[in-house]
């Protein structure tokens, strides 16, 4: 018998593992009948429970279940310990406007813009910054990509002034669900490891519109940080800065707040455990192991991006983009820098696995999860 949304509630939601990615709701077989919905916090719930057809699709594509894990590992050629790694590179966008707007070296935006210009994609699901945090966004032009790039804030609309919650996670799977009526045939998807996991499960099950996704670009992820006014004030007081002065956030070895005054505040990621979503404490995937290419600032100097190529598709993209829209790290310093970047990524991967295992051990008695 198929496991259903009821099982997701018991096994995933009640144990704190739900990422609020929205996949189960967006691709529910009975979505048009209102079987499932998202509440005001983005948590999936029954809309009209009697409309549920108990097909089990929602359970299968959830990134926190082990359904289809074997299939997607075989299909991606996954290799222990941290996924298939064909090559590692360090680069930055040639376009200064993209570099200035981007979080690191603007590499993801540059590649997506290049794919648009070549006519290889009709759209890209990304996320963009708002006063409420990152939100999913369907870009249908290079201009859309520029507008959504980076994690930048308007100085006149500091988030702390608006007293809104700020969330570093964007439920981009929801945007994919809205594609049913858009008619887009070739799509790039940019997301966190858990989102890439869901996409690959959907592709394994041939769920429309996952077949339209030509490229999966994953982002290094230490976790989803959910800041609220109280958390902002605590950080401001301890590190002596005003959040209203923040123009960009970034995560490398540390959580970095870049201020308009050309000053940066760096906070060790392990000091932000209080604002980390509980589901992220279970996650073992730092580097988006099922992506075509994984990206992040870790291991690269300021203004540069580390990229891990994982599939032949990703290898072809990086090869084409380098020398066209990307500048690679200088050759004479390349070998040492790239080796160091790969080492740091592997260390972060191992660290996230250790933290996950320790969290499970600390919050469990035998096989029973302690729910507060």
C-alpha cells in the first residue's frame, strides 16, 4: 500500500523534517480539487482531506523520504562520499554589472543569461530578494535574471525597520508547479540540495512539468536561516551594526553581512543554530550532490565562485561558458586554489553529515524521535 500525505505528516512534519519546499502540494494529483494546501507559514496541510486520492506521489517526491533514492543515485551516477565530481573550477562573470549584483562572482547569473542568449532555455526558476526574504521567481529574460540576482537590500527599506521575518530559503518548487499553464519547454532550475533532490525524484517518475527542466543548478547550503526581529536585534547588539545598513548577505565559511559603508560583519555559521530551521539539522547534503553543477562561494576568494561539475551536461556548460561569459581563476595560481576550494567543500560536506548525525543522536532515544 502506498504511503500518503498522512504518512508525511506523521514521519516528516511531526518530526521537524519538513523543509516547506511545497513540492507535495504543488504536484498533488488532486490539487485541482483542493486536497492539499499551504498554510500561512508555508507548511503543507490537508485542504479537504476527503479529496485526497491516496496516490502516494507526495510521499515519493519528498526530499526527506528515502523513496526513489536508489533510482536517482543510479541515474545520476552518484559516487560516495559526496556525489559524482567530474571537475572543480573557480571563476567569475565577465560582465561587471552581473558581478556587482551577484552574491559571489555572479557565475550562475552569467551562465543563465548565456543560455538565454543562445536560445537553450525559455525560462529559469530562481529566487529573488524581497523585504520578506527570498521568494521563488520565474525569469523569462536576461533582464529578469539581473533583477533577481544576489542578496541585496535597499537602504531605505531595511528589513529590521519593517519588522518582518527574513528567510534565506525560497520555496522554488512552488514556482515549478505554476508552470503547467505557461507552456515553457526548456527550463533551468536553481535551488538548494533538498529542492534538487525533489526535482530528480519528479524526473524519475516522469511528473510534468519536471520533463521541461533541462538543467539543474544546485547551491551550496549550510542551512535555512530564519531571522526575525528578535534575532536581528540580538545580532545587532552583539556585533555593533544596524541591519538597516546591510546591502548584501553571503555565506562562505562564515555568514557575511556586507554593509553600505564598505564594511563586512562575519558571524560563524555555528553561532546561528538558534535561527536554523529544524529540518536543515537533519540534512546531510551540503553541495547539491544531484545537480548538474553545484555553486557557492566556499573555497573561493571574495568576488569569485566555486563550481563543481557533476554531469556531462554540466561539463559542457562550464566548458562553453569559460572564455565566453566567465573568467577562470588565473592559470599560474589555479591548481593550488582549485585544490584548496575542493578540499574546503569536501570538509563542509563531511561537517554537515557529522552535524546531522549528532543532531539525530542528541534528539533521539533509540529509534524514537523526541518531539517538543
